[in-house]
C-alpha cells in the first residue's frame, strides 16, 4: 500500500517509544496461561477421541492473537531486538 494514499493522518501513527512501551508492558503471563490452557484442552480432546473438538481448538490456537505474540517473543524475557535498538548482524 502506498502511504501517500493512506487516510490516516501522519501524526496519528504510533511512535517507536509507544510501540516499545506496549511490548514491554504486555501481560505475557496472561498470554502463556491462555495458550497453555488451550493446549491442555486439545490434548484432553485427543485422548477422549473427540477429533472435531480437537480440530476446532487447534484452529483457535493457530489463529490466536496470544499465540502469535508468544511465537514472536524469544521466551528469554528479553525485549524483541527491533524495539531494544539492537542491530541484527546480516
């Protein structure tokens, strides 16, 4: 998309500091609990041979906002390199 055709005013875009604050202040524990709970429910459904239920919950997990955020986090407690100002060697 060409930015010159955007209807969003230029001053309305989030600054890097605002994005960094959102990333740092995100409730990671809540996301982990949600994803782990859904994974447990999928395992129980498979054990009980409830295949359609397991398939629906797998779809929920794959498309989950929390699961996508946890996938981008490096799980070491460090800030994502883009927001921490670190330069990734090429």
